[in-house]
C-alpha cells in the first residue's frame, strides 16, 4: 500500500464556501463522512480545511497563489485505486469548479 495526498483546490476558502444553513452544512458533512466510509481503513488522515497560505522562497514570503482549500491522506494499492476514490468525491460537487490533485508519497532515501 502507498500513501496518497489529496489536495483540494477551490476558488474560495472553506469558510467562505460553507453553507450558512446548519441543515445544509450537516448534509455536506454527511457526504464527506460517506466518502470517508468508502475509503475505510485506508484513511490515514481525514485532513482539515486550510486558509491563509504563505509561499516561502529564498527571497522571502508572499501570499500563496494556489487556491488550496484542504487535504486528506489515504492509503491505496496504487494510483489507479487512489484516483478511483477521488471519483465522485463530494469536494468535486462544490460550487466554483473545485478540483482534487492526487500525489503519491515517495520514500525518502535513507529513512
């Protein structure tokens, strides 16, 4: 099994996109919990919403230019299996053209 990082991109921060109606918020979270249930024991870290990213370079810092809304870390047999878990993910149904980037964690030499 390999670990995969799901990076959630969205045009707005999670706080800006959150439904104001508690019933609507509960329905959205229910979709995320259903997805987590499909991942099952492969869920390493459900993740959390992110905001206020800062890009660090040798020249200093600046606001992040990427619209990163959150992340999850899962285990799957291979990239195809990880991509299958991304299909139908509730993040893809959020307004504004939300996307998911999937990256496979690579071993660190000597560790």
